[in-house]
């Protein structure tokens, strides 16, 4: 719990941080070709610009969230904002691609500290009858960041250079950190005094890193060994979580509550199938269609704009109709959009690309809000924090796997070659393969979403 925190300050600070990370991610995607030119990056190295950030955030989210529950959320939120701000400024001074990617890892750690504390701070600071409103404002900040990121990022890259994006991000992080000084002293949460599962945290980190890095090394033997090692570590991690008093994640929720388990699986599949789309389309539009960064941003802004427009309606509808039907319909829209992108070529009209991106934006909107509603509606109030953290973990792991698929295909098709007009054909071929795989994954997600069972009549828990 948080005592006497000035409520609007908490809302403003967490909304700034909720805006910052999606804005950074979506604007950096537009800047990727410019970053690649400055550092002479290969396609594989460039994919790590996005993947390193996501992997660090995914690895650290659960452990840092648990530590924040034990030692105070405000201090972790403050530290995460500072780390994000300082590492963003450091990115503009990076002397090599390795240093730049390492700083992206640090940014991911800072973001994990913010992810794992912001929502909990809001819930603790506001009474139950006002939480829906403030969480709605917080989610709106996320969608605004996603929506304006590609367009503003494209304009910044074209007229001011890609480093300006990181300066803007540093200022936003500093603003969120500064607002922490306007909050009153925090009281430790009821979790204080419980044990922290260090061994489980290490197993979890090794498992995720091995899987992600192993994907990038496939089909070589090193990659196969790393992926196998990561899966083994996951088995030991789950076994440990089932047998200790204070686990990092309540694994039993997945087996004891069918709606919770299948909804989280659907979220994992959905993010795995869709996250790398913006990364791939940014490269395709600038390297193959030869669009400027600002024009690329204009094209890429359509999908998140439709997400922002339709998400409130989808959430409202899921209060009145079964979330599994609405969410599954959304994933079906995404299947069609991904299948359409699987047939792109150098001659594909931009108008057709906009159609496929529109279907993806509408599909994600129809899926996301009802899916979150299903997860939060199938657990008791005391489990809201665990449910929210679990869903955030599924999102990040899904994003990480999505980039892992892209990196695997890049490794097999393009290798270590730098992206250029000379090998744009390989980029198109890689994209077609990746979109085909993601469409197939998304089909599985439709069935996972339908299998969750009913929510409104309470029959979802097994």
C-alpha cells in the first residue's frame, strides 16, 4: 500500500512512463535503417536493436516486480525512470553497435522496473470505485505512444536525426522520475518479510536468454543446444515454482483456472504472431519501397491508430458478450492480415499494404481488451496484481519469441549481410517466410482463445 501519495501525481507519473516505452519502441522501429547506416549493421545485428530491449525487460520483469513488492514500489519506479533516462542519453554517444545494443539492454532493465510497479502504484493509490477510470487513462497513454510513435519518429529521423528520439525519451524518463519527489513516503507492502526466490530468478533468466539467443543461432548446432538448454531450465523453473512457499509466479493458476491459463496462452501467441510486423514493415518500406522515414511512419501509424480507436469499443462489448468470441474474432482478423502480408513483393501497392495493416490493427483491438477483461474477471481481487504481472510477462515473452522467429529467418536467408538495395530481394523473401509462419501461429491462437471457456457465467474455472 502507498500512504498519502498525491493521487494526481501518481497518475501523471505512471501515464508518462506508460507513454514513453511504446513511443520509444514504435519510433525506433522507423529509425532502424538510419541506425543501421550509422553503425554499418547487418540484418542480424539490427534485429538485436529491438530484441535486446525486449529480452532484458522480459527476463527482469518478474524478479524486479517481486523485489518491488518486498522493498517498495516507488523507489523501483524512480530507479527505473532514471536508468531509462540515463541509458537513453548514453545511446547517442555509443561508439559501436555492440555498445549501442548493450545500452538497449540497460533500457530494457529500466523499463522492466517501470512495468512492474506503475500499475500496482495506481491500484494502491486509488479507491476501487476510481480504478477503472485511472487505468483507462493509463492504457490510453500506451495507445497514444504507439499511435504517434511511428509518425513523430519518422519526422524526427528525417529532419533531426535518430539520436533525437533518445533525447526525447531521456527527457520523458527524467520527468517521471522528478514527479516521484512530489509523492509522500511509501509504506511497505504486505509482501514485505517474505523470501525472494533468487534461484528461480536465475533459472528464469537463463531459460529466456538461452531460448532467444539460441533462436538467432539456428540451424547451427550451437543454437539447438541453447534452445534445448533453455527448455530444460524452464522445466526446472516451473517445478521449483510449484514447490516453494513464495514463488515468483503462481504457476497453479494456469492449471486450476482454465480461463486464466488459456487467455494467457492466447496473449502469448497473439504477441508472438504480430509484434515483429512493425519491425519488418519498417525495413521493407524503406529498403524495398524506398519510402522516406516520415512516409514510412505515416504508413505504420495506421495500425496502432485503429487499435486506439476500436479498443474501447471492444472492451465495452466484452462486458456484454463473451470475451472469447470477440477476442477470437480479433485473432481471425489478424490471421487474414498476416496471410495477406505473406504475399508481398517489391511491386505490391502501398494501398494493399495499408489494407493488411488495417486488418491487423482492428484484429489486435478486438483481441486485446476482451482478453485482458477475461483474465482480470476470472480471478479474485487479491490476485489482481499476480494476474496483471503474468499477463505483462506473456506480452513480453511473446514479443521476444516474435523477434526470435524473425532473427531465425534472417539468419537462414540473409545471414550477416548488411541491408541494402542490392539484397532487397532477400529481405522480401525473409519477410514472406516470417509472415507465413506468423499467420500459422495466429491460427493456433484462435483455437487457444476459443478453448478458454465462458467468463460471464463463471464456468471458466475448472
